[in-house]
C-alpha cells in the first residue's frame, strides 16, 4: 500500500486583477471595488491508494462529513472496441450488468439495493464504462456484496435484454428528433468518420447484439486489469481494503486493453455540415477544429487564449452574440480531448433568422484576432487566466471531482501532474504565447461547422456564403438538397430530399 | 460540511422512524434595520464562501399581460448597477466565481460561489444591485435581454421535443387567473410588451431589502461578515411591504382530456396531472412516498406493471412537484412501440386503484422512507446546495431551522396516510396525450 498526497498552495496566486487596482482604505466606500480579505491556503484533497491481490488499484478520498460512501469502478474499454456491425456492444454490456446477477433477478436486485437505501448503476460510453455505488456507510458491506455480484456473476438475461433493446431502439428516435443531440452526434461522426465515436448507433447495430455477444465481451473485458476503483466518503483504507479483498479479490486479473490513438478527420477548408430540421426555431451550431494534445505547452497556451475568446460569459464571443446582438441565449467555446486527439469546440443555438448573421459574426471575431485588427489583449488574457486559477479551489467541494480527474489521468494517459501542476501550468503561459497560439492554431485555421436547422428558411442565405455545404441526414449519411428559393410562402414546406 | 451533523442513525431499516435524529445546518439568523433577513452558516472545510440572495417574488406575482417578466427582470439584474456599471459578471469572472440567478414561479435567486477572500466583492455587487440598479438600466438593455430571453425560450421549450407540453399542461391544471396558470418563461407576446416603466415598478414593488433574504455560507468570520453586510446592505432603504399573492385551492370536478398531434416528437407520450398539496403542506410528504411506491425502483408498482410485466411503456415517471401555493402531482409515461397512451392510462388507473384500496405494504413504506432519508445526505454536499436550502426553508416554512422537521415529515408518514394520498389521485385531473404526426416512418412496426 502506498499513499500519495497532493498539496497545492494557492496563497501565492491571489487576485491578479488587471483592472485598475482599487486601493483598500479603512473607511467604507461603496463607490469603489473592495479589496480582498485575507486568503487562506487551499490544499487539494488527499488521495490514498491501495491494491487488491488481483492488482485492482483502489484510490480513496476520505470525507466524513456525511454518513455516505460513493464508489466508482471505472473501466478502460468502451465503444472504441466495438466490432464492426455491433456498435454499442460495449455500452449495452455495461448497461446489462445491473439487470440481474447471481441468484437475483433484475427486480430482486433492485429491491435488495433499495432496502439498503443504496444506488447501483452501470453504463458505458465510447471511451469506457463504469459501475457506481452510492450507499450509507453503515450499509457498505451488504451493498458491496451486491456490487461484486454484478461484476463477477452478471446474468445477461435474454428477457431483460429484449426490453432494454426495444427501449434503445425507441431512444434512437428521441436522439434524432432533438436538434442539440443531433448536432453532437453529427459532430462526432464528422470528426472520426467511421472510426471510434464517429460510428453512430442505428437500428441495425442495436438489433445485431445478442446476450451471448455480451457474455463473451464481458468475459474478455470485464477483468480487473481494465479497471480502477475510486472511492470517496465516510470510510478508511484500513476498513475498506479487507472488505474489498473479500469480495473482489477473486475477480480475474486478466489482461488490460488500451484504446488506440485515433486520428481526427482532416479539415482543409472551413466547411458546413448541414442537417435539416424543418420548422426549427433555432439553428444549433457545433463547430470544431483540431488542436495539440494535453501535455503540450501549446495546449496550455490555447486553454488560456480560448478562455479570453469564448470560455467565459464576458469573453468576446458571448458578449457579441448574446449581450450585443441578442441572437442567442449563450455562446461559448472550449478545449476538449479524447483518446489521442484534442479539439477546440464552439457551441451555440441562434434564432433561425439570425443564422447567417451569427456565423458571420463568429467568422469576423476569429478574423479580428488573426489580423491584428483586434488581437486578444493582455487584459483579456489575464482575466481568462485569473478565472481559471482562482476558480480552481471551487471545483473541489465534492470529493468526486478530484477522483474524476485522477480517473482521467489514468484513462487518457494524461500527465501525472495534471491536477497538482494545474495552476503552475496556467501561470507559466505568457500573454504573447496565449495570443499567438490562439491565432495560429485556432483562429487562422479552417474549422468544421455542424449546423442543425431549418434549411427552407436559412438555405438560400447560407448558400450565398463562399463556404462549401455538405448535407447530411440525422444518421450522418450524405444527402442532396436544393437551395430553397426566396418565396416566403414556401418557408414551411419541407425541402425536397433525394 | 461539518456543520451538518447526524447522530444516532437508525441501526435497522425498519425501525428508522423510531430513532432519535439530529440533522441540522448550523447557522445564525438576524435582521437589518431595513428588514433584510440575514442567515450566516459557517463551514471552514474549504476556503470558499457562497452568497445566496432570494427575492420573494416570482412569476406567480406577474400582472396580466406580463408573463415572463420576473425572469426578464432577473436578466436585467446582471446588466450592472450604479457603482459597477459594466456587466455584473465582469469582476466576478476575474476572481473565478461561479455566478448565476434563477427564477421560478415563487422566487428569484442570485448566487456567487467564490474564494473566502472575495466575500466583500460579492456583498458589494449584490448590495449595489439591490439598492442602486435603476440608474443604469435603459431601453437598449431591456431590448437586448428581451431577445436573449426569447432565445432562451426557443432553446429550452421550442427546440426540445415535447418542450411546450409543460407550459400548456400547467395552463390546464391551473385555471385562468391562478398565479401558476402561465409559465415562468412567459410568452413572446408578453415579453415584447415589457417596458422600462414595468422595470421601475417591479423593482420598486418587490426588490426592497425587506422582501429579500441573504445567506452567506462557508469560510468566513462571523463578526467580519456582519460588519460587511451592515456596511453594504444597511444603507438600502426599506421598500413597501408587498402584498403576498395568494390562490384558492384548485379542485377539478371532472377529468379534462387534451389530445395533441405534434410534429417532430419521437413517441406517444401521456401526462396525467392533479393539483396537489403545496410544499410542506399536509399530504405533501405522503405523495412523495406514493411516488416511490409507484416508480422508486425496478420492482415498484407502476414500473414493474407497465414496463416489465405488460411491456406497454418504455418508461414511466411519477413525482410530486410541490411549490409555495400548490403542488402538481404528475405521472409521465412513454408508450412502447405499438401501444397507445390510452392503454397506458387504463393500466395506470388499475395500479392507482390497487394502492388506494389497500395502501402500501409495511415493507414498501419502510423502503421509501429509507431512500428519502438517504437523499437528505446526498443533497447537501456543496455550499451552494446548503445556502439555497436555508433560503428555501426560510421562505416556505418561515424558518431556516427546518432540516430536521423536513425529514421528520417523512418519518411520520403512515400506511393509512399513503393510502389516503393515493386515493386523492382521482377523476379531478388533466390527461394530456401527445402523438407524433404520422410522417414517413423510419422504424418498422413490431406488433
């Protein structure tokens, strides 16, 4: 057993205001901004680690403020491992773990958990999977019994799968009818085409999965070498480890699998991927472009630069589209990563008749950064940095946040000082680096613009821009669409689809 | 979070109601001369503070023709004030604060979570907009935020499938003239009608310190906080004592059925709604238990009957949505492919009849209470949640010191009480069916 402790001193990074600094006078004056009170040291929550005999790593953050314990068993293997034609196999399998195990049917398992006032759930994504338990600390042992049962002896009942499968098929219809969800789905598809999370679930894929496939998948992938256990709450390592060993020690160690490093689709020119949603009151924008991975200096510089451009309410993007023009309820941009790639993203929903105007504003904001017409100022960059640095402690109110960060380090192979070096990395970026990185890697680069909206209304104006438009359906298939003509009465008709 | 202490938790589930409990959020409460209620809750776990201000006004208080105004006004509270005329977010984002405001039918709240050293900044800004707002508000800000709110309406209600069912359903449950008849987001037409004059009147009527309450939670020194609060909020003039909006209890004599064919929705879905007990009123806790007995888990009555045994529903959800003036008891069910919402209603009625004839079993009641008790701990793990809960209790129960009583309500529920609550779910209800408009079918029939 070893223990790691992460301590971070924030005292050195007090308010870094670049607005005219207000002098703090003893006399009270409400016309000027008050200075800060004495700050105090923020220490990151301390994580302690242990290991079971089968190699399963256990990370615990103690928190005795409530008589509760939360556990999350996090898995490496996700939808990326799905075989051709059975996309959603991994996530379906994770979902079925808690639908009956050992001698307990799904209903009995649920009742037993509810008697203990415990919640046990399982789910999977493209990147991984998890089995999570929330329990009163006094009911930890019997709840762990049930959790272990789902891992070591899941039933994969045919009858339960039929019900879940039907529900999954219906859920596809829900995804396809919601413009925001369509935009996220299509953005993933455009990013990775037919690999990784570019592969979209369809009826065919869901129907192809049988319980035997899940059983085989679980016996290959549901092994300790693919998992890490993260725990927070009212327990100690001394209490916890023997309880875990007793229940999970016999779980097969197996061999771990690691996701490949996937490649993003190339973007040679800024292009629109349009999905028609007739009658939509807004157009949903989801833009992205590739950027350097976490762990690089450029990533850090871009993180700060983006904060100034679109990462805060008061950043340029939202101040323009929302607070000046009133085109949207909100617009922002952020940096994101997954297995082997990172990207810059921008998202907003704009009034349908302001679709092209909004796109033009975004294009001009990006161009202004590049052209030295309106480069990101030192002031904006310092505000962006300060927002990140001073907002850091507030993220740690729940122990689960720290655990999710530790899980990401493991899951995505992030630098080991991802959390404890967070402030230092943000502080190390100079305004010039942030400005230049944002201009060179984001603002001057072509991007991919996914727009979901009402083609009959926006098509003509959008087509007049000098940007290529690819039409896709809600499943990412290419379709042909004619440019609508400006006859207002036709605005409510669906455009022709080949 | 140490201030929330628990003692003597029940050793065995089924004796949970018999155990002595002590569940509280430590705090002190006092009032400024101008009527502002202040609640201080120290918690030194992390060097953070949370400032949470409630104005006791919401969409229930809007005059005819101004639906959505309480919320639009909330947006205007972020447009600066006389001593800080820029965006309200400006100085706060610079110090990494988490800032927002929300409006519902009953109240409008504003909150900042930030480092302990920035408490004066949050108090300065909150007090400045409480006392010195109007001088910087002009027509262009109203025009801009009106557009922003109309976009919020589109994004939250018009784009998501079924998004407009909720406001339409509430308009059926609460008759014309009832404060809950119209939705908090308002109509485009009413939002367009809002004027600068309305803004002045709303502020003058409802935003006085005597109609507000301030919670500060977290890592601060009480004496220091008291002095800052007195300095910043003390000089604000008391406002008029606003007349509280009241409402008659709504009773539907018979069933109202609405059937709607809608474009762009994925499945047949039905909502069944009853006017019900207000928050913390008699019967409120019992209805929460009814919900747990019906859909708390995989083997709960309604879930097991509709989703698993008969397999006529994809999902079913039940909840008691209780507010200040009234609750709404709601059942939402999505039909499985090939089944109609009328089948769902018939099956739901069978289950409800069973529960109102013989009540829940002892086991069902104990399980429900145990799970609700556990949810009390889970829902208190941030300063923001604690601060808002103190204000909820103050506003609704008249005292912030209500956590234990809140839990006690559930511990005191009897099988007979749950049976009576189930029996109250009678014909006096609204049933709202939504069917997708038949277009080109992309999925095969699976009859």
